[in-house]
C-alpha cells in the first residue's frame, strides 16, 4: 500500500457497552484516518475509551454505527488475512501455556508451515527471550517479560498494521529503549503503527500523527513530530477538556 493511502479509517464510529440494562456510549461519531506507513498515537485520560477504540478497530468489540476499514478491508477480514497485529495492554494466557507455547500458537496462526522455524526464531529474538523464559508459564512472567512476549506475538508474520495498547507500561529502561527501537523498525519497513500511551515523552518522540480522545471523539494535535516541548504541550492538551 503506498504511503499516501489511508491504512486505518474510522467514520462516524459509535461504540457502547451494556451496563445493568442500560447502554453506555463510549465513542460517538468518532472519525480517524491514519496514512499507510505512519506512526500515530492516541492519547487521553483514563476512561476515555482508548482500549475500546482499539478493540473496535481490530474487530474485537461490536460497533453500533459507523464504518471501519483496515487496509481497505473490514476488521475481521484484515485480521483473518493476517494483516493486523494487536498488542493489548492486558493479556491472560491459558494456565498451562509456556512462553514457547504462546509463540508457537502465534506462528501456527500467522505463518505457512514452511516458515514456522524462522518465524519462531524471529519472535524469540524480537522479544529477547532466553531458554529459561521460553520454558516459563506465560502467566507467571513479570509485567516486563509479558510485554515483550505480547509484542513478539503481535509482530509474528510481519503485519502491515500494528496496534499497540500502552506498549511502554511496566518496562525497565533497557526494555523501553528496545520497544522504541522496535517501533522505529516497524516504521522503517513501512508498517503502519497506531499506539496509545500515557508516556507522553515517547509519544512526542515517535508519533508523526497525534490524536487526543476526549468526550468520545478525536481531535488532532498540531504538534510537530519530535518537538522538544511536545510532552509538555501534550500534557496540556490531555488535561484540557474540549469545549
């Protein structure tokens, strides 16, 4: 897909939850467009619906109204075609699964049999996972290692569009640098990256497009990519409600 084309499109998106016989609207008439090859960030206060938006975009939460296209396809078709990678903020694995089991499952889903060995080795290297960690139960790993595993899983098959929900959460400084490098590598190979993060310094450093989620809708930030004062300016935008 050429860089100029939109890889992620949402138009008039309305998403709600049912709570005790009532419908709670989370996103309302939301519009989003992310160009192919861009690194876009969505920021906002807790409870604004960033995770809900990601789940709707990848086809894991029903949409009440509106339209979503990922690479020109509906979310389910894009996911089935292995064009989407998704790193959730929180993941719970089957109790008996080791880290190696999780990666093996991802390889089985996303890669033809002849490429299994290479894809597994790539995922292990990407997550910087040694033999001891590979043999450990996935649910018993530290938050940092679970983040590494989740990223390695999301990138199996080299998807064209990758959604990262709070990728820097729980990471120590070396892992933070490695995560930043991996996101930059995705952009270098023309993958489209959409991330959400409370780490506004990383957002300002990485994202070419920044959107603030407020009141169920998105507003674009005018900040320049990599601006030295971007974190402070973003903080002001996130803490100021739209009129």
